[in-house]
C-alpha cells in the first residue's frame, strides 16, 4: 500500500514536470525538484565521450578515469559498467 502511494506521488510529480525518480545521473543535480547541469560532472561526462570516441574499451576508460583522479557520484573508482551506463545515456 505504501509503495503504491509513493509510486503515484512520483508519477504525479513527473506529470507536472518535476524530477521524481532516483538519484540524478552523472552530470546533473536535483535543484528545486528539477535536474540542472553540474558543470564539474559534465567535464567528466565529456572526458568519457572523448575516450569512447578514441575507441577505448569500457575497461580502459574506467582505468584512465580512475588514474586521472576523476570520481564517480558514489565511488572513488570507476567500473566498466558505470562507464557503459554513462555512454548509453549520452550516446
């Protein structure tokens, strides 16, 4: 019952144009119920795009990002799957 009310509340918020689902993706932050770009994180997203365009593997991109001291939203080190999720989202 509680889960149903939460789901309906999220759906209602989303229908009104607000951000309502989970943690914001890398490159964004939630502010006032909306997603806004986080400039520091967008630099990391751009770096991931660059490395992907160079043809590097997901594992190699993760190693480069970790080696450069770039952090994920929730961890100190990058994992290939995390890189894949970013690339899938940004194209």
